[in-house]
C-alpha cells in the first residue's frame, strides 16, 4: 500500500482530492498505417488523443490496460450499439473514431468525444429512414469503355 501511495503521489500529486482514474487511464488513437512506425511528423498528423477514460476490464464500460506496463488504455470496444428489435429505426450506436478514415477531415474523430461520454447516436436503419437522414450520397459506377 505504501508503494501504491508513493506511485500515485508521483503521478497525480500530493492532493488526493485531485486524483482521478482518467488522468492515468488515457486513450491515444494511433493510425495503424503510419501512426505507429512512421516518421514523428506523420505520427503527429495521424494520431489523436489523449482522452481520459473511466472503466476497466470487469465493468460494463470495458476498457483495458496492461498493469505491468502502466495505466494507459490498450484496448476498448470499437463500437457500441443498442438495437431495438421492435423498431430498428429506434436503434442507437456510436463508433470509436468517426465516419471518415481521412485524417484531415472533421469526421476523422467526430464521434470520439461522444463515445468517451458513453453517448450514442440514432441509427437510421430502414431505407426510408436512411434517405430522410442522409446528407450525401456516394455513387460508384463502372467506367464506360
């Protein structure tokens, strides 16, 4: 217990009223293409964080860490969803990151703050609901030869 107290004091300060799990248990999102082993400037451009997280391995808000390697988050659920089987259009979901994998758009991590708070977004499911909610349509066509 004494060792734990020394460690926490070193990491979080002497005032235990300011101690917070999220100050130790933080999520960094790393782009798996070049955000792990790429040049530092590329990692800076592609990676995001930190976010202070709650939860743990044995909680509903599951987040994991390697106790031997510190308190940083090493795994999380990439998506959460609640499906209303009586009306699929009342279902809700949230993605860990965002709706775009392009690092230079506002949608790269546009859902992360909501995900951290445990919030969800409406999930339009049926064709009519999707058409009513859509902002853009991507049409992929085969080139004419």
